């Protein structure tokens, strides 16, 4: 599923290096481990009906406070 989802964007933006990896770990630990040597980490966040802004959870807070690289939190559509 991941390879299928990334196929079209990878072909459209060939000059942008990207990689993917599937790991078995907690999301917080996996993201913090993957961030070393990363230029930018992009994570999605949900918008909940009736709430202003993005709803951030434990994973978001962990990477925002402990990441050694810039973080982009984007709304999932």
C-alpha cells in the first residue's frame, strides 16, 4: 500500500529524494530513530469536526519537542 501511494508523487517529483521504511515499533520511537540524518520530517494531523485547528496527539508532541530536524505538521485531507 505504501509503495502504491508513493508511486505517482515519486514520478512527478523525481528531483526530490524520498525514502520509505516499514518498521515494527511504537510510532514515537520509530520516528525519533528515523530522524537522525533527516532534513525534514512530515507528519499528518487530523482536523476534527467542531474543533479549530489541528488535533495533535502524543506522537506529534514527542517529535515536536525531541526531533533533531525541522518538523512539518500538515492537515490530512
